[in-house]
């Protein structure tokens, strides 16, 4: 068998839908019927999941550590807000795509800065870009509304059919469909030869370029795609909450995002989704204990996760599901421990 | 014309302050390749120690400064022994997550203990106001900062270049493996340097309360500034970060004076431009590890 065929067979095998994946989405679909009164928080989780998926694409698959991913989220949020506020594009789905494209353009332009240099430089440049945008937003407060944010955004019905209601039911289904479509796309991307080459780059950029992978071009491509995803997440935020404030660019948002991804696990697509659920639940819990100081607990979780070791925690969590699967199907565990990342 | 000199002077004072705040971080990054985003937390600790001593206990300002140094150094040393040393070999992602977690915890803790409002340290009256020197307005407090930080910089340079410890440290920064092979106890050198750097940050925090403002969000607000000093200055010598801090200080003060509306825009743009031009910093070595 030739090498190319070998790769395609293994890639095809990897991209097959597993039972656990189908089960996961069935559970997601069941959620609105199980908790009909909690649409708003569930929409919040979906949005966060999409945003985290975007970070996973660059951090988990390509190994780019970003401290300023909120930049793209913010651009998407403001694009969607401005489009709706000035009535340029009234149709939400179209506005969503345009907002995503705006973030994508920024992602493409800044990717050239990000592919240069080592981890530390990347951290600085990504953080710097987010801060720069925040400063710009403050400077041009006549456009962005300054610290008050954009006010009086009125969303038109989706596709002219489904109006946003006050319980957030439409917003929820809208977000869920967007998330699912983009998830399918991401799934396709990471299981393609392109996605495999990204993993090769992450594990060892030098070796990857030695076997003929155009490292920089691949990184630019995935960074741009991730920016598109983050922009869509930001636009969803604006559209479902009718709000866009300057804190969309804040460092805390980028840092929280990393925590979400790390909770869920990097380098597999469900990490972002699971992380978003766990993070929101943790946040609710901490806010109930100490409303003002929940930052402390988030910090503690971060420190504890790193000290114990992320892989170890994921092994503990996956022990029970794996045991169950082994007992039922009598084969090797289907729920994989996410990849460890190369330092 | 005189305003130019005043701005220059203020910028230098600001820059020197940033240097004292950030030089510990330069060593951490250069020696252990450890991305410590929590460096500002140690500075904040020093600032609050000084504030409590001066405002509540009635200590004289100059007596409280050394204590700010020692308390921060002690916190740094104990955290290094308990937590940091386990993470030197881990990935940058882990280090970032860990130090961001520390920052969040420190912010919430200070907020809980001291309240979220900005704190002022009562400065002795001799340091208030400004005087004219050949028509250039010179703030007394800023002059004191320039003097203290200038002396510290000279002392640091002497320690680094003249003492046995300094040569060990330089050897360890240049090539940790070879240094270990030569019998230098690199972890010990590092632990000491880390504590010393935290102490300097604490001292800087105490001095900066008057100029930068001191509130629980200090570590988050100035994190980027410390990182700029280190990444732009490079971590191979003490001169690089020093010049980078001066550049940053003068740039920031001048930017805020001449184009106040652009705010921090100027600094970030300069930083990004420099990092594109020289990804390893203005004064950095060729290849980073």
C-alpha cells in the first residue's frame, strides 16, 4: 500500500462518527427539553463552546499559545452590533457571516505577526493586539459607544421568520445550529490531511518542514480560520444579548477562555464544548458562594489543574466512562485521553 | 523647550521605576525560560505592605520601603520553593495558566482584604511638590525615584559583574547545562535570584503607588508593561531591559502628553513594531531557547 493511501485510510478511520459522539449530541439536543427554563445560560454555554472551539483549533491543533483571542471575539461582536445598529445588514445570519469575515480579515493580517518568533513573542503580540483594539475602541468612542458600549441594538427575525424572544428560545436554537454547523466544519478540517499536518507542526515544526509541510502557510491558514470562528462567537454574543461593550476585548476574557479549554482538554474538538459546560457550572457555583470574589476560585482551579497535571485529571475523569464502555461493548475504550502537548 | 525636559525627566523616572519592577522578571525568563505573568502580584504585595505600614502603623516612609522589599522577597522565595520549581520543565502553556491563576487569586485576595478602591501612601512632606532647575520643573518624588532606582541599577550591575554570585548567575543564564556541569548549583542560584527579583518588584510597587496608582488590579494592568520591558529588552543582560524601560517610560509619558487621546495606543504599536522587526527583542541574543 502506498504511503498516501495509508494516510488516507487512517485519516478516514479517524474521522468516522463514533457512538459516543452521537450520544453527546443527543444529550445536547435533549438539554432544552430537560431544562426549559434555562435557555439564557444554555445559550451562554453554546457561545462559549464555539469560542473555545476556535481557541482549540490554534492551541490544541497548531500549538499557538494566544493570550489575546478576545480580539477576534470583540471584532465579531462589534461588527454584528454596528451592522444591526445602523441597519446595514438586518438579516442576522448574513450579519453573522459578515462579522465572522471581518474577524477573519483581522486574523489573516495579524497571523503574519504571530508566526514570527517564539512562544513568548506570540503571547506578547496576541495580548498586544487585543489591548490595542481595546484602546482603539476607547479612542473612537463615538463609534463604539465607549465604556457604555453599543446601546439600542434591535435584532431582526432570523431569515425573516424567527423573531428573538425574551426567553431566549430562538437565540438558543440559533446558537445551537450555528455551533453544530461550525463544529462539523471543524471536524472535517482537523481530520483532513491539512489537520494532520497541523498536528505534525505542533509536535515538531522543524521536522514538519523537513518532510515538506509549508509550516508558515499552514499556521496562517488555521489562525485565520480560528479568527473566523471567534468572530462568529462574538457576533452570536451581540445578537443574542443585543449588547456589545468594550470588555469583549478584555484580558480576563482571553484568560478565562484558556481555562475553559484546559478544563475540557486541548487537542480534541469536544474539549471546548465540555469545558464550556463545566466552566459555566463552576462559575455559577462560585458566584453563589462568594459573588464578588469568584476570581479567586477560578485562579485556584487554574493553579490546581496545572499543579496536579492536566493529563492526570483527564485520566481520572475518563476512568469511569471508559470502564462503562469497556464493560458494555467489550472492546477498548472509545473515549480517548486528549493529546498531551509538546513543550 | 522646558516642557520637553520635564517630560524627559518624568519619562526617565517612570522608566527607572519600570526597570526596578521588571528586572526580576528578566532574570526569571532569561535563566529558567519561565513565563511568569504573576510578577506584578509581588509588586502589588510590596505596595500594600508599605501602604499598611505607613498609613495604619505610622511607620516612616523610608523605613517601610526595605520592609516592602523583604516581605515580597519572602513571599517570592516561599512560592518558588512550594509551587514554581515544579513547573520549570513544563510547557509554556502550563506556565501561563499557572501564573494567570496566581494573578487572579492575588487580585481577589487583595480585593477581599484591602477593598477594591485605589490606595495612596502618605509621602513625607519633604518629597511633595517640585522645584525648578534651570527652568525645568522637577518633581521631588520623581527625583527620589531616579536616585533610588539609579543607585539600585548601579548596585545590580556591580553585583552581576564583580561578585562570585554574579558570575555564577551569568554562567547559568548563558548555558544552564554547562553551568551545572561546572558545579554551580543552578536551582539555588535561581531560587535566590527569584526571591531577590520579587523583592525588587515589591520595592518598585511601594515606590510606584504614588505614580502608577495601587489597586487590586495592579498585576493585570501592568502585566503588559513588564512583559514589554523583558521582551523588547531581551533577557541576556541587564542593560537591555534597562534601556527598554527608559524607552518605554519616555515613550509612554511623551505619548500621553502629546497625543493624550491615543492613550496606550502608542506603546502597543511601538512594541508590536519592534517585535516584528526583532522577535527576540532589541538587545536580545540571536536564537532563543
